């Protein structure tokens, strides 16, 4: 246990940084707050790599199986002898892997932000919020108690709210942060109810004990939870489905995805942090953490499978029509998270049938690097062009050579082109889907082709399309004129500072190299190494489809032409619906404004005002009247007090005489 106690410092360092910068940053440390935050994260990252080396290559494996090690356990609240909330740290393959992912990507975001956010008035506050977010996510992945997970889960929601609304003077940013907070609160209500169901029937909230009790078909807890039912489904199904509801909200799965595109209102580095390796993968991590229990219930796994597949396809179609580059990447994230979800859903717990689990975690790992690279690359472009719209971009490959190469590598990785990282993880997901569910495999294959198309649509629109001779100043002049803004702050930044280029280079290297990590030997459902290999014949179909999609995108967008407009016109209403995100937001607004507000909100408001407030006002009025009547008893006249005294003596004397009789 003590061998891994130092892991406690990994989340505590960002917490200390948050407190320091939150209290003293703006007044005393504004000039060096970025360096303090970055140095703190650098230390946490080094400790994470040390922990990974120790666990995976020194003492984490016993008799060929990676162990779950409780590095710290402290009983915080004890409700009964059997139910308590423990504060603990669990060290196992997925928590160690997530430590590396979260700290690495967060460190890249911290470094990138040194240049990107330079000159911001609330620079120290920004780094304080980044540190809080990182602490929350690290606490979540290390939690050994499911209620402890929930506490950090909510803290992740709060810190993401603060980051999305960083530009609080923009109404759109405030609206986006409220939207994200409210939507995820509804999902988290389901998560909380699911926790209570599992805790009640399992007799504990400790994750290890829950898994142990619910994966043994002969245990009293398993018999109890599967024997109890509601509306035809067992309580195990209800508990797991509600827990998945919480994960679906945080990971922006359909239909709880509506907050994700609007969350782009935050600074672009924040988008990389939230949408690459941290907040949106929390739902995937939650299902993976509880996967042994999920594997015991086919209905819950089917829900995970089909919600994930539907979300992947739905988001990919929408991404093909969006013109805001950050929104394209947001829907891309939703689609890739869907990939991870359905890979978990088609998996079994252990052995060769556990390929889906390993593939999901592998894709989570590779996706973190190439998606954060895409967001930071988009940030570099926005930093130069001062616009998020594709129509304001084009011909930037010579003006931004490092960003161009890095972005191209990330696009090739997410498209699943060998030998880039995304190819290896997508290959494993497609293989698992092919063997377990042919319908899901077909959806995944088509979605992979769409992914290649919309990512290279984005790439060609940014770095090609216009004539390469266009200058950055032309871009700036166009945007300044469009915005009616002649501020000197909107000058040409070039390709950015070295602190903006360095993370791009590091992440591009990772997008090429991390696919070669023997992931199946390290992270599996049962802790045992899984024998996998690349089937090049099987890979022909997805690679050929991806290449054809890239060529199609090149013919549409590499040079300016009218082909894409003709296709959009040909698709007519379907294209319009996809561009409008299939009107899901409008449906939510209709339900909210036309049903919830008038038929639920207004009656509750009336009851609150007239019944609850009225009752309290009645109490206050009655109390005031009684007090007014009693004021006469305190007149200040001695003779009155003497009269009351003798009256009391007489009354007591009569009472005593009555009792003595």
C-alpha cells in the first residue's frame, strides 16, 4: 500500500495550485501564474509516468494478472456498519492509464495557454480553473468508492462550468455554461439514483466490493438485486442503466449531447482539455470501471451498445455539415466517444471476448492525443485568423507550416490511416464489432468513412481551398472589416509563440507513435494479457473506405469549386436537417417552454408563492398579532406586575388545593 502512496500528490498538486492562484493569483502572482500552474502539472505528469512504470513493469502484475491495489483508504462517513463512504485511491490498469492521459494532455494545454492566453486580464483565474478541473478529474479516476466518484463527478461539472463561462461578459458563453450545467445535472440525477440502488442492494459503496458481490451469481446480493424488479426489469438493470445515464450526460451521448457544441464558447485550450481526454471520457471511464457488473446484465450492455453506435453515426452526419471548426471537432468528439461506448457494450468480461473492452480503452488512449492536437491546432488557426468559420480560412499551409503538418497528422490518425495511432485502436474496435455484432460493425464502418470525410473537409478548408498566395494580413483585414473592429489587439500573431508550437510537436509525435504501444498486454477487462494482431486483410475495407472519403473531400474542398453546394442541394431537406443538428435543440426548447414551464413550472411557482410563502406569511402575521396582544403584559408599571404576581399566587394556591383533595 505504501509503495503507491506518492500517487496522492498527483491530484493534490493541482489542488494546491488552484488554492494558491485562486486566493493570490490576480493580485500578487499574475505575471507568473501560468508558470506556477504549468510547473505543478509538470510535476504531476512526471509522478504519473513513474506510477505507470512501477505498476506496469515492476510490481503491478502478480502471477500474470494485473492487480487492483488500494493505495489509500479512509472511512469518511459511516451510515451503518455495512454502508460507509470511504475516501480511497485505487491503482489498476485503467486508473494508471488515465493518470498518464489526463496529466499529459492537461500539461500540453497548460503550456499552449502560456502563449494563447497571454495578455488576458483574468490570466491567473484561468490557470486556477484549469488546476481545479485537473484535480477534479484526477480525483475521479483514483476514487475507490462509487460515492466518492460522484463527488468528484460533480466537481468536474462545476469546474467545466467555470471554464466554459470564462468569457463571462459574452452572453453566448454564459448561456453555454448554464446549458452544460443543467443538462448534465439531469443526467447526474440518474447517476445518483443508480448509485443508491447498487449501494442498497450491495450493502456497500466500495467499488471493489460491489464488483465482487454482483459478479458472483451465488452471492446473496446478486440474488437479491436480480430478484427484485420494477416495470419488468430487474433492479440490477435499472441501477446500471441509471449509472450509464450519468455517463451518457457527461460524455455527450444522444440525446444528452446538446451541451457539447455550445461548450465551444470557452477558450480553445479549454475545449482541448474538456473534449479530448478529460470530461467527455468520464462516462466511458465510469462504464469501464463498473464493467464487471455491466457484463452481468445483457440489457444494460445492449443499451450502452446501441446508444453508443447511434451517437457515433448521428454526430458524424452532423459534423459533415458544420462550418464552425470547433463545432466540427465537438461533434467529432461525440462520434469517437460513441465508438468507445459501443466497444464496451459488445464486450464480455475477460478472455478473447474482452477484446471490445481493451479496444475501447485503447481508443480512449490514442484519441486523447490526436483530438487534443486537433483542438490546439484549431486554436493556433483561430489565434491567427480571429474567426472560427471555415469561410474565413484557406491557404494557410505555407503561412503556418508547423500547425499544418501537426493538423494533417491528427487528421490521418483520426481517419484510421496506418501507421498513425488511430488506425490501431479503430482496427481493434472494428474487429470486436465484426465478431460480436454485424449491425454495429456496419454502422462503425460507415461512421469511420464519414469521419475521414468531415475531418479532411476541415483540413482542406483551413489549409488549402483559397490561393496559397493569400497573406495572413488579408485574413486579418477581412475579419476586422467583417467584425467592424479596428482594435490593435487583433494583429497578426504569426504561427504563435514557441509555447504554442511545442505542444503541437509533442502531440503530433504521440499521434504517430502511441499506436505501437502493446496496449493489449497492459489494459484488459480481466487484467490478463490479450493476444492480438493486425489482420491486414480485414483492414483493407476500412482503410480503403477512409482513403476514398479523403479523396472525395479533396475533390470537393482542396480547390474552390461548386461541387459541395450541388451535393448539398441534391440532399435538400436532409442536408438542412443535419446542418440544423436535426432540430434536437428545438425539440428540447419546445418541451421546456411549451410543456414544462406552463404545466409544471408555473403550477409549482404558484404553489410556492401562494401556499409555501403564504403559510410562512400567515405564521409571521399570527406571531406578530400574538406579540402585539402580549405587549400589554410588559407595561413597565410596578402595580400591574404586583397584581400579576398575586394573581399567579392565587391561581397556584387554588391548583394545589385541588390536587391535595
